[in-house]
């Protein structure tokens, strides 16, 4: 599994390097504080990275919600099984 992860990382790295080589154009990046002149490939890479981070955070919230619900359902199942066991085998 690690080999596949490394290969995917290497593939993305090679694609990024070739993309930056093929797009050396400089663009003006205006943000609220300052103005910078940066390569278009860097600007697109940063935008792509920010998008990945935002989607990761959104999915993390959903994952934690399901994880919490799963915990409470397991607890409820355990309590129900214990009550059923007590009903099936009453103490004398």
C-alpha cells in the first residue's frame, strides 16, 4: 500500500513539475494587503492545495459525526443485548 502511495505522490510531483515548466507566465496577484507577481503555476498549485484542505476539513466534520453516531449506536446495542440476556436468563 505504501508503494502505491509513493507512486501516486511521485506522479503528482512529476505532473506539477512539467506543468510549471510548460506555464512560466507571470501574473499579477492582487490581494488585500499587497500585490505580488507570481508564476501562474504557483498560483494554481496554491489554489489547488487550499481546495484540498477545505474538502478535507468538510469531510472530517462528516466523518466525526458518523463516528460519534456509531459510538452511541454500539453502546445502545450493548445495553440492549445485556437486557435481553438478563430477560432470557433470569437470576434465581
